[in-house]
C-alpha cells in the first residue's frame, strides 16, 4: 500500500514538473535528454573500463596512449600523474579536445581528485556523484572519444605506484619523478 502511494505521488509530481517546464525558455544548446542518453551509454561501457594502477601504468607506457587530467590548472600544477596533459573540464569544447586528441580513437586514461587520499590541497574530495571522472567520461563520450579508461580505486598518494609531478611533490614527501 505504502509503495503504491509513493508511486502515485511520484507520478503526480513528475506530471506537475513536466507542465511547469513546458513554458520554460528553450535553448537548443542545452539538452538534458542527450546528456542522460550519453550518461547511460557511459554507464554500460564503464563496466569494462575501470582499471587498477598496474593496468593504468602498463597502458600509459604504450605508444599512442595519453593521460588526461581534467582538474583545474592550479590543482594540476600542485600535483598530477606524471606525463598527464592538463585540459580543465571547464575548457572542454570540440576544438580544445581536438587540439589535445586529434584522433578520436586515441586511448585516453583519466583520473580525478576522488582517486587519491592524503593530498587534500591538490586532490580535495568531491561528492561521489559529482566525481570529475563521471563528468569527464560523459563529456568525452559526447564528443566522440570512446577509447577512454578510468583509474579505479581510492589510492593513498604516498603508497601509489603512479609517479607524480607538481609543486606539492616535495611537501607531500613523494618520490621525485
């Protein structure tokens, strides 16, 4: 009984919200349905694309593979995986991505703040649903980049097998790369 009341309430609310937004100004450059479609596609692909440190290191060493850091330029300068390229998420456009990745088949490895512990200044945790990995994957999918792999796990930077560069390497007492 309680479940059917909740279902009815949700239905009424969604109908009400649909009609409330029917008169909202339209913008052909904002499309929540396209975003949700790409998000669903990423969800399916992601199952086989989250990799551990060893696979990340192995793939990074292979010719034609690039590491993307989509955090802000100032956070990148503080600490990043060695050899990563910086392209802040806020700067993603078809043109900016094409400059960094001219071939849409390029293998791209990504990571974000939420992969690392013990570097709170450079790698501050975000809410799990707002993890930059998710936004980056969806955006890359939207722009046609489908050969993307995500670093998995929550890794202590001091125990990581990944080499780091940046101004915080000494402060955090990490090995110099």
